[in-house]
C-alpha cells in the first residue's frame, strides 16, 4: 500500500539516531537541513558524523532512557534484532520510529528528496524499490531550473506586497501569474512587469464587482492530461471554479488552484447524473458569483459535447463565455490505434455521427442510409451498445459486408483496446474482446490500417 506524504515542521523537534555508521550518516544528512535537534547514540561514531554541526553525541550503547522527550527515533544500529527492539519500545510510547531495513517495524519511511530552498519534493515507493525512487528523484531534479530555490525566495518576498494591494479572492491568480512570469522571463521581475501584474489584478477585481464572471468552454483533448491546449491549461491554473466531466485524465485537476471549487457533473450511460439543465444553471450561478469558470469537457466541447447548449444558456443569462477547442475523440481515439481519419488513396473525407439518439425508433441516427452512400471514413460516437444493429443497417444500405470496420476504446477508457474486423463480424469480435465504452466505431478503408510503430 502506498504511503501518504505528510510534510512536517521539524524545526527544534527532538530526534534520536541510534547508530553511528553509514546508514545513520545518510539519515542525518537528510534531516539536518530541516532544523531538528538531534542526538546520536552509538559506541562508535564515523568521523563524518562527528564533524556534522549541532549534534549531541553520546558514545555509548542504546538505553531506553534516551527515548525520554523524543519526537522521533531512527534505529540504525546495524543489527536488525536491536533495531526491532528499539522500534517496539517507540511504538509502546507513541514515538515516531524508522527502523533501517525493516519496513514492517517503521512508523514512517524516509523518502528520496529533491530540495531547493523552500521546495521539497518527497518520493516514495512504499519501500518496494529504492532504486525506482532514486530514478524518479533524478528525473524530478533534472526538470528544475538551478535557481528554483532562489526564485521561490523572491516570490515569498512579494507576498506582503500582494496581500496589501490585491483583494483576497484574487490573490491565488496573482501568485500564479507572478510564478509564470518568473519562470518564463527570469527574476527579479522588472518594476514595470511587476506593476503590470498588480494593475491587472486590481482591474479584474473592479470588473468582478461590477459584472458577472466568465465561463470558458474548454476541451481537454482525449486521453492523457498533456493533450489539453496551452490556453486551456493556463485557464485551469487561474480559474475560480472548474466544472468537469467524466472522460478526463484526473491529473488535469492538479493544475486547479486549491482555492478554486472543483465540481463534478459527469454523465455516463446507465448512471444517475446531473441533467443538462442543472449543469447550465450551475455554470450561470458560479459566473454570477464573479468567478472565472472553466467548463472542462473531454474531447472538444462542440463535438457531441453539448457545448452549444451551454453557450446558448449562458447567452440567454447574459453571461460572458468563450470557446477553447480540444482534440476530438472522433479523430484522436482511432489515431491512438493507428487508424487515420483520412489517408491518400484510401479516404479523402470523414464523417462524424452519434450512433445513439432518442429521436428515431431504433435509436440509430436518421439518414443512416445516406451516410452509407458517402465516400470516405465513417466515425460513430456513443454507439457501442448499438454496434450490431448499426452494422446490419449499413450493410442493408449497400455497404459490402467485407468493408473494414474497427472499434477503438482509447486511453480514457477502462480497458483501452482496438478491435478490427469487417461489418459482417465486428460486433461479434468486439463482444468477445470485452470492449467497453467509451468507444469510437470506424467504418471504411482506413479502419483496416495500423500505422503504429
């Protein structure tokens, strides 16, 4: 089971390290930058330990009396049996304990650390693979600018100014803007740049008092979190509320400020969910609170995402709104499986349709026969439950039973997979493979292609 990474203030806390060898030295070197008051007890101590500043050194074996007043203990004696005895005493007295090389006796584990100034990144594999933790540490450290810690110190120096000049509900957005400015252009910021950010915040505060907020209909793309557009990500980082759907990589929510509301309104077939009118009302309500609202949708808001309905509701309520496109699943999901929407010599057009509708007797889209007569690739969304009837109707409309067909559940599905066949057998193959929604159905020559490396 994974360990929850509590971050704790150790400044002035009493700690005991039992052991004077290399393991104890490594633990000390990790702890000292965080300011605890440390006692080291062992009959013999490495010279490197003796040279460390601020330690209380006891050159003798462990005595239970040493535990008195201690907040945490590190048992690193070199003897597994001795470490376990010390750990048991600590547990009896409610003292946090780490026993070297004995995970089951630990009340806490030491993470791999990346530290720059006030930034501390703790990495843990719950003791399963220290090598993996070290690998992640190297990767994380390599992503940080060398002066990241100094930048944090500079940003901290700006906090009193921001608190004095910016209303509380705007501060999170201002701090985010200042961080981005420093990251992109260096620091310290020129006076004009700093003044511009503060003036922008002051103007935004005035506008919020005078008018409702604004809603951004943002497409999250399809699948991984990094498929969202830069514009969509920046809006997430500065929003006051995010109203999000089901088919999303939840890592996107990590970009949302902690001060922002995160409101789930996902819809899935067969589940009780918020109806569209209630979602529209929620968007209007949050905007009227003066918030910048991100309506985050999988794929693209205007491709079977009901973005148009939400836009009309916002217009009718007098709420400002803006559309931010995303990569539609109609193209991205088949592409993930190596199936292009178009390909020279195979398909010069593609046509996207919903394969499930409440407006026809059999639930299939009206005009299906007309679609079957079109050249190019047919892409059907929301139709896995209709697949057998869809294939039958397309063949009845004149498409040969040998027409290539595929069903693709992309990266955002519970079980990503691609099933290929023909109109005659694709329903049976998808059923045997256990394909689950959401899935895109592809019909036409490109459905038989696989461009994956």
